[in-house]
C-alpha cells in the first residue's frame, strides 16, 4: 500500500468489503456487550448516589450477579470512581469517590 497525491492506493476494495462483512456479527456483538456494560456501570453509580452499599446489596438492587457487580466495583475503585467505606459485617461498603471528597472539604 502506498499514498499518491493524498489518496491511498494498492488495496482491494472488494477485499475490504468482504473483511467488514465477515466481522459484522462480531462488531455488533461487541457493541451490544459494551452497551450492557455501560448500563450496569450507570446503574451501580446511580445506586451508590443513595449512600454506601455492599456489593451484594448493589447486585440485588440492580438485578445483576454478585460476581459481576464485584468486577465492576473493583474496576471503578481502581480508576478512583468508587472508594471503600466502612465495613458491614464481613462486607466492605462502597461509595462514590466524589461524595467522600465533598465530605472531606466540609
């Protein structure tokens, strides 16, 4: 492949079309999965706006598996969006990181 006067030359348009078509189902599946992940993350954040919650409580409230919610909460914690709060029995409670930062400045 090379560039000639700002245009890419040396590729087969039919081959690219076939490649796009062969990957279409995979792309649609990945896009759908990302949408579902975003919905669950949004649901977790929305639920945590009500105050600190345990992972099982969040899972129950949003209708998701506990292991899946734990994965999302761990990811949100890693990126600083969620923080550990006090413990509730054997479980840590989690809260939105912005809430804790606001409380610290008051």
